[in-house]
C-alpha cells in the first residue's frame, strides 16, 4: 500500500502520553498550535482575526504545505483550508487547494515520497511557470 500524502491531521499528532485520538476534535488548521506548544515548549496563541490574504497549497516532499509571507511554512489540510502563522502571528488566511485534491494526491503515489512535489499552476511562486502563448506571425 502506498504511503499517503501527509496532511495536518496526520502530521500534527498528540504526544505519546495522550490517546492518538486526543486531538480529533481540533480543526486541522489549529493542530499546529497545540503541536508547537508540546514539541517546542513554546506558548503560541492562534490569532483571532481573519486577514484578507489567500495562499496556495502545494505538495513538498509528500506534505501539503503553504508558505507565509514571513518565510515560514507549515503542513496544512484540504479538510480545513485555513492558515495562520505560528512564527509571525499573521492572522487566518484562506488557502486555495486544487479542485480535485484526491486526483493530485493519486497522481503522485507512484513516486517515492521524497520526490512528491506539486504546485498550483496559478501560484505566482510556482517555479515552473507556463510558457506564454506564442505570438501569431502577421
């Protein structure tokens, strides 16, 4: 069975001293805040405000990620398409996922997990920008 692409709810897990389902009621986008507190022993409070900014989801090394304007990144999930930065505190932003998440994930399953990478073609940060249409000769 192939290794699934990691999402926030499969990456940010409770400590081994708690039941594996202890965070099941925590929305996927908010799990990172609990994980940071446990793993880094750093109090991080999720922002209250929503900001008018949208990020694109991408797959990097078999993980759904999004990048903050501050340079930080975190694992995200299509089940909760929001993002808030644990580093700079930037408020809740919308995250744009592909229309068919399952198809994108399935298209990568034949690759070794460390080779699984995908960018939204509309993402201005996509390193492989589409070629502009050729001009027709006059």
